[in-house]
């Protein structure tokens, strides 16, 4: 038996000299470098006593060496467990206690504090900084590069990735070698990625988008990427003439549109722009197409499943939809109450089956059982519909559904109407406890700077557009919507801020 994921990666590199990573300052790492460095790191991890199946928790800045560490874990059979760099020590305590890693890798300045905490769980601590320097790379330097990869079957764990925590406490999703590989191969085909592609990578690498979608797809294509510590529109635009592909969250596209340098010339060498992790506004899609001639390709995925659906490469990329199920993936819409499969255009729970679907939540067998149907579909928690042309639409999260006076209100439907009003940038519709209705439909609206809309005007404009029970009871104006690092609107924060609105 080989190493399911890494054997495929190894076979995809076109040559030792092919570029894998380039940084903004022009430093380069070839596929040969990646092989040697990940081999040395795998030897170092092994020497530290990490055995196949052991977790390696990693909270480090984004850097080429951090990706080498990911590859080293895959090769040594360890379970890679990346953590958001924003997590505090208290949060780290939860993750380390929950995952019980054998090894924790953190930035050198965090070492002393993390060591105190890790000791309680019997974990060792090593360090790695943004420049690739630290105690772990010191150890690796002394090790041989020709590491013999641990045997790993398709069903063995490659990673535990914690969900973003948008709707509650983060859960650890157990992802197997084949979950990752099957998805990377499906995306490579679907998006036509080849060794000639050069990807702009400005996403964090502790999340499924930047780590698995961006990095694994690059690796199994033998392609290269510009690895940037963060998204800076000016820098991205100056790299575009050298790139062919970009993957971003919707806010990347919104911010590029605000930059006067975005035009057809700037994107002349670009082949494809991809968006995901949060809904892309139709208006963003249209403006981007007008300015650049490119229809952004929107796709849909989640930590637990990798990618599920994607707009087509050749066919129509329809704004406001997330396209079709990927090859090998089945998507169906179920009645949330009865579980019965619904017809086209009917809204219900999105359920997913395929080689991309995770093995379960780490140490949460009951939660895992509750999130799968009897016929083994994963209950995504997202509400949506499949239209008559087969395009999947996401209407919102089950937890964001508003129930007012006994009626179900899908926030997206109300948001779409509000967003179309002159002077509105965007909106978020939430349910807030209401003494008469159970929940009151409540709109939080962000206005353009010169807009003169007030609450009365918004409500008046919606009167003929929405059934009465869907109309907001109140409209609250805000400077901006609260978002996490992946650009997801944090409706839980809004619900919390406004919880006394109708008292
Ligand atoms: P948690 O599960 O901890 O509450 P989370 O669901 O935000 O957090 P992720 O797994 O990072 O954590 O995000 C997956 C979710 O992101 C999906 O379930 C979906 O709601 C949303 N999402 C991803 N892509 C899109 C998209 N293209 N359009 C709309 N929503 C999307
Ligand atoms: Mg989720």
C-alpha cells in the first residue's frame, strides 16, 4: 500500500525544477524543494515520536514552509490540524484539549505560553515563524530528505479541520486521504487546471478554501502559485499579468472593484476567477463582468465536504447560483420536516453524498449520527433549491431561517429585494425574538455614502414586492456587516446585538 494522497501529488509534478510556490518578493520553491523539505520535516516529526494517526496541531503564519509542514504530515501519516491564527490562548486550550495532538507547532513568540498549556495534554511544542524559521526547521535541517512515506489507505485520516464557527462552536471535521484527493481531482477536471496555471493565493491556509481547494488543486495539477500573506488589491493587480487563476472570497472581488486599476488590460493573462466560502452578490458578479469581461465562477463547499457544486467552465455561469454537483457528488433537496426529496424549484435542506463527504465529527459520534440521513446523505445545514436547469441555489442556513407568526421566511429572498433598492450596498435579514410573532423579521442595511434612504422608505419600497409576513418589522442601519476572516456575515452577532429590539 502506498500513501494515497501523497502518491498522487508526487506523480503530478512535471519535473523537479517546476515552480510550486513563488512569493511576492520573487523567492521560489520548486517541486523538488517541496519534496526535499517535506521529507526532512516528515523525518523530524517522526523523530519527535509522531506516529501515523497522531494529530499535529499547527497555528502558524502563512508561509511556504507551513505548506511543507502540511505535506510532511500527509507523508508521515499524521493527521494535520491547522488552526486559525486569530485564536487566543483560551481558544487554543479548547482545540488542544479536544484534539489531543502529539505535537503542536506555533510561532516562536507563543512558545512559552502554549507549552504550559500543551503540557497538560501531553503534547510537545515546536515553533515555526512567517519566514520559515523555528525549532522545527532547525530539527529538520539535520534530517535526511529521503523519507519513506507512511502507508495510508484512502479511508485513513489526513486532516481534522475545524469549521469556521459561524453558527456555533467549531466542530472538528475528520477528512480522509480520499476525501481530499477525490475532490482535488474533480476540481482539476472541472476547472481545467493544468501545469501551465499560476494561481494567485491570498487566502488563509487554515481553512478548506486556501488549504485544500487552492493548494491541493495546484499540487495535483503540477501548477504553481503566488503565495501572499494577505489580500491587498494593489499587489494582486500588479501580479495579475503573471497569473492565470485566482481563488477568492466575495470580499476580494468587492475590493478589486473599488480599485481603479481593475480593467480588461489588467486581467489580460487571466483565465479564470473563482469565488466561494460566502455568497457572491449578483451585483458584484455583474460589475466584475462589465469591468473585466470575466464571469466569476462561483462554487459551494464546506469544511465537512470539501467542494460540492460549481458553476460550469464552458456553460453559463449563473449569478446567484452555485452551479451543478461536481462529478461523483450527488446533491438533493429534502423537506426538513419529513426528509422527503423535493421537486425542482422547491426550497429545502441541501443533502450531499459522495467521496468528498467527511468521516464524521471528531469525538462527536452522536452529532455525526444526527447529521446523516439513514441512506447516508450528509445534512448540510444549508437551505436551497435546484432549479429546472439543474443549477443549485443557496437560500441561506437552516439556523438563519426566520419563523414569524408561524411562517417560514428565507432571509435571502428579503435581502435580494432590499439589495435592489437605490442607495443600498447590502443587507442581512435576521429573526429577533418578538412578543407577538415569535420572531420578528429584522433587516440590517448598509447604505451607500450619499444615500438618503430611511427606515420608512425601505419599508414602503418593499410593500408591493413581498408578502406582508416577509416584510421586515424594523430596519436598522449599520456602517458595515460583521464578517469573519472568510468574509462570512456573522448573523449570530447581529442577533445578539439586536436581541432586545422588540421588548
Ligand atoms: P460552522 O459550521 O462552524 O457554523 P461554517 O459553516 O461557516 O461554520 P465553513 O465550513 O467554513 O464553516 O463554511 C461552510 C458554509 O459556507 C456552507 O455551509 C455555506 O453556508 C457557506 N458557503 C460556502 N460557499 C458558499 C457560496 N458560494 N454561497 C453561499 N454560501 C456558501
Ligand atoms: Mg457549517
